[in-house]
């Protein structure tokens, strides 16, 4: 129980969104899209940021997630610890409505060109059941990709990343706290040719999140020193370098501490042999009376 609570508290500190932004950009990197990560919408006292993915052309997107897109695509990601409820569903719909109304001229963002995409690693059954009770229809288009019809104001899809095909969507599959060794293997295999500086930076952002949320799996891979471990080091070389530097500094500090302790013991021994009172020796050297008696 204590271990579960420790894991939960650790996950609360994980910054999931940078990893998701990196994952969705790599997922759709083959297409002419613009990723507006922090599009700010302000209406009076209300202000919030949205991830907007804009299609830059009329090209066909041959991707199980991107094929749903129109010109303006509002994206909401929920981490494993975040709730995706009926209220969140309508909140995102309202955000999309405010975004539609934020154009510089009248109807600059046509409603028919706006979509909503909801991402989470687990299927939000309670939300879906409530939507169905209100008359919505949920259609499974692909593994992990569902279209929600007759609900909300805009065409909406739900992406359950834990159900996506690993070989086709590896950069999103690993954004979970339930990652398997197979997920990591497929991720490394499918991204092995992504080695430009921009791609490495995005892969690193994904792994920062995944490794933090799945410490046991990644620690096991690191200990093995296998090809998988080397592949991780190739991507996260700066992180490993910093870890090594921290380790060296800790080693130096421990060495300094051991040196100081030896000096204190040597001084205490000299004082003791000279007949100095143990209480005084303890005050000068910081050693306990028990430690002094054992010298």
C-alpha cells in the first residue's frame, strides 16, 4: 500500500503535457500541420490555453488519428491521473466554441471546420455510458479510435492510447503509467531512424515522462546493459550525462565526508592519548562518547 501511495505521489509531479506534445508531433510529422501548443483564448475574465492542430493544406491525412481532422482541430489530453468525465467533455466543447468565436473577423473560423479530439490512456466508460444515455452514438473506427456522434457542438473523436496499435502509434502508447517492456521495445524499434536534433529532443521529452511513470520497467532495462539500454542512452544522452555528473559529485562529497571523519577520529585519538576529557573531545570533534571510547 505504501509503495502504491509513493508511486501515486511521484506521478502527480510528472509533467505529462510536454511528452504528449512531442508524441503527437512525431505521430503526425509526415503531414503539413501546424501545432499551436499554447493558443490562448480570452473572453473577459476567462482565459485558457489550447493545443490547436491546424491543417495547412487540403492534403489527405493517411493516419488513423489525423484522418478525422478538418482545418482547425482542438486537442485535449488527459494524463492517467486526470479524469475524463461528462463535465470535461462539455467543457472542451465549450472551449472549442470559444476558439471558434475568437477569429479576428466574423466567422473567420467556420464551425464546420472545427473538430475536437480527446486523448486518454484508458477508456472513459462512465463518460461514454452517460453520453449514450443522452442519445450519442459511439463508433469504433480503429483500435483505440472512437467517433462520438450526436453529442456536443463539433465532430468529436476519442483516442484511447492504451488501445492503439503499438507498431503504428508507439510515441503515444508509451505515455502511460502502465507501459510494458514490449511497448518500450516497439517504441525504440519504430523510432530508430528518427535522429535529427528536433526528433531526438521530442523522443527525449516522451521518454522523460514514460521513464518517470514506469520506473521499474526502465530501471530493469538500464541494469541489463542491453541493446535497448544503449538505444535509450542514445536518445537520452544528455540526461545520462547529467546523472553521471550528479553521481560523481555525490561520490566526491562522500569522499570529502569520509576524509573529514578520519581526521576527526585521528584528532580524537590524539586527544584521548593525551588524557583530554572525553566530553571535551566530543565537543571538538563531533564524535559520540561511544565512538571515542572505542578508539
